[in-house]
């Protein structure tokens, strides 16, 4: 998985492609302070409930997703974002195909 070249305009939604029955990821940048990763989820695909030790910003670029944080469901549409708090259990499910940008901030 290659990291995106620096100092260029990025068309984020075009940098990751849907694959049938899969979740695809592409790391955009990585540093000690955090990382930025693109994801493409096919309809019905999901990431099961898990936790992360850092806050993260999840920004939907395309489609619709259900984000569950500490048992509370949130329906997100393209252009919307939500913060995943550190150590809060969360899960992601594709209500339809969707692409997202995930920014993890380590502290």
C-alpha cells in the first residue's frame, strides 16, 4: 500500500475503488501524530465493533453508512462527518456503497 505523494491536489473519492463484497483501504499519509486513510465499502460490508485508543474523524465522501458509537446508531450521508471518541466501542456498516476518509489523531 503506497502513501499518496505530497504537495499535490488529491481527488479523494477517486483514489479508492469499490470492489464487490469487499472493504478496500488506501493510506493517504502516516506520521507519529496520526494517519489518514481512505476506505471504500461495498453494500452490506462492515467493520465489526472495536475500539481505538485515539480520537478519529470519519468523513463520508460518497454513499450512506450506519456508524454505531457506544451502541448509538448514526446514519451518515455523503458530506457528513462524525468524531469517534477514543476508547468508545464503534462499528461501521454500509447501508449502500460508500467511501470515507478516516483521520486518526494520536495524543
